[in-house]
């Protein structure tokens, strides 16, 4: 149980999805942390999935893996990046987790033969998880983002749980509604009516917002603030303008200008411990948004772009942010271009030649067969044309397959994920994973979370990290087949990072004498990149890319 007097801030979204609840939650956490208060951030996903691991990235965005190995929503990544620390399993929940827990308790007769219902039993389980997260983290304030949009059927129980918490502890609970104010092009006038209706929807749950974060293309003027204040019964000074910005990392700076942190502390009856010190953050935000900095062009060759006429950058969100952090550290502006590997497959050599105009190429993680040959073509192009290359998880496996085919001469080299009968299974399923696959156990059964790796002296990886032992987060079932390691090494490939027992290959690279930067990791380094502490491998990749002239 959380300590008596623990404070809770619930962040809800109105009008539409994707309005920025995660950024608001992250920003509030950063502001309160900078003001001296220990905080914990919680993401509520109303899906019936037990975790995010089985969700399609083109529909839901990337899966963010915690240090523990839990597969979560991408907002958890933003939370970690803004707070600059790791989060725990207690900081994430889905409807599936909640219902699974209630059903397990019912099966164990823990409800004493009662008729188990959504109210109160499911709602009480939600409340227990809110309180347990606060207690586990030892925080003073919990900031809880309830996913979805006000009016959705799926998140109603979570909002009702928040209502009950407010009813029991009215002085300790605040509601922050993030809503969108459209400016229709034909009218040219900002409209408040959708937000007014969203507040009325929220009122129907028995909840009244204390703050409105007014998202819009432009700043919200005094007239609209006054209109919202009167219509929504929210104090005018608690209607915070949140116009579009160049970078999400500017959000806490804008909120601090409007004294949001002070207003939240006042509303919660908490004394100000110290002024928020955001000087370092401000310097970083300026660097990451500096479009006038020397440009470095990076191609991300992926396949999770199938969203009609739009590109879903969220599928590779952590990779994008990791690039930004390292580029800012180097005083560069990263220009990222999406290259669909399926198009490379269809277009052949002519399509692949377009990669020659980039200074660096990244092949991120992924699963399945589609677009794979296009990725392998891109990797071969990067190797042969000496373009800095960075492969992440699947991107490392395909890098090894390309090397085996085109340097070692194993033309049928492949991964058994794609071709089970491959003559040369250079990448194969891990032994402990075979039973999971045979039993159709997919959710939460991969190699997940943090594992150690030892780095060899004299390698790019060791030089980048500047230490022998590292810990990185994983999410995969397949590994480099140990039976091929010696043959690959004899052909010039260097496995510069391995598991402590030397069995699992964690990093593969070519010597600098052969290539300016050709390196792949079995793990996902992007998951541990932070705004104020960029990941060393991304930094070294971009450093090499800055020295590559474009053709």
C-alpha cells in the first residue's frame, strides 16, 4: 500500500487519440522530479492483451522492453527517457493483466465464493495496482496515464477507479485532461467545442478535470482560455497552452514557462522544495531541435510502414530518438529517410543504388520473411560501398547472413525463421525457444530484458563503450548458430561481444581497416539511449557517418 497522503495525478485524453498524453505525463514527471519530488509514472493500456509483445507494430507502434524483460507500450520509453532512469513492471498495466489477475484469484477461491464482477472486483484490482506501484517505487507523487480517449468503452473501468480514489482522497488526487483544439482550414479559427464535449463526457463518469492541457497547432489565446474556463468549470490559470513544437523535448520547458509544475504542487498542497533546474535539459532540447546544425543523412531500411498513405515512424520510435540524442551530442542534425525494404526487393539493383546518397544506413529489428531480401541487399550495398552501417537485432542477423553468402560463399545461408530447411542455417532458433514454438507459446517467451556481454579488446565495440562488461536489453528468439562462428571469423568477421560463457554472439563487426563502421548488435541498444546520456554505439555510428561524403 502507498503511504497515507500519497499524491496521484491522472492524465486523460479528450477528442482524439495521439494527442500527446505520453509527452504530457513524461513532462509532468520531469518537472516534479526537478522540483525535488520522487515520482513514478504509470501507463495504463486498456487492451485485453496481457502485454504489448504480441501487438502488430504497424497498428500499435514499437514494443518497448523494460530492464526486467516486460514488453510494454512505447510511452514507457518516453517515461524512461524524460526521467533518465529505468522503470519497473509495476509501472505498466493492461486490461489483460488486470482481468488475468482477477480470474486467477477467483480460480483460487480468494473471493470466498462471491459472484465476481467488474464492479467492485476488477475496479479494486486496478486501485490495488495503482497503490502498489507507488509503494514499490517509494515515490511521493504518481503520474498515471490512462490510455485511450474519454468516451471509449475500454478505459471506463480505469477512469472509474480514478474517480473512487478521488472520492476517498479528494485532497490527494488531480485530473489533467489533454485535449485537442482544431483550427479548420476553411474557417481559420480555433474551435473549443470538441474539448467542451470531451469534458462533458468526462463529467458523465463523475470526474471533473482540474487542468486542461490545450493541444493545438497554435498557442491558445486568452479568449479561448476564457471560453474553456466558463464552459468546462476549470480555472483559467489551469488551462495550459500546448502548441505544436519542433521537438517533444521542448514540452517541459514550455510548461515550466506557464508554471505548470508550481500550479500542480499548489493544487496538491505540496510545498515547493526547489526551483526546477532545467538548464541542462534546455541545452539538450536546443541542440536536438537545431535544424541549422551540419546535417548527417541516415536511411532507416525497415518494413513496418504499411499504413496506407502514411509512414508509421512509431514502429521505430526508440531508434529515431537514439539517433537524435547522439546527433545532438555531436552537434549535428540527423536527417532521417524511411526506405521500405519491400520496395528494394521489387526494384532490384536500381532501387538499391538510391542508398548511395546517404551517409549512414540502419537496419532495425523485426520479424518474419517480408522485405528481408531487400534488407540483405541494403546491407551488401553498405558493406561494398563502405557506407557506415548499424544493424539492430534482426539487422545483425541479416548482416551475418549477407557476409556468409557473399564473402564466405554459402549461397544458401539463411535463418531458420525464414527457411527451416536452409542448407546453411547461419541463424537458428535458440534451443530453449524450440519448445515454446512447438507449444505455440509466443507471448512473453522470447529472450527478453537485460543480459551481460563481454567485449573484446581492440574492437570498435570496446572502444565505444570504454569498458569490458556491458548490460543490454534483448528481444529475440534466434541467435547466430555457434557451428558457423569460426568459419565466419576466419573469413574476417569479428564477434566483438559475446555472452559470458562465449556461446552467444552479441556484437558482430568488421575491422576499421576493412570498413569505417560495419557493426550489428543482437540486443537493442536504442532502448537504453537517454537524452542526457546517448548510447555510445549510436554515437560512434553517427561519428563515422559524419565523415562519409555523400555521392
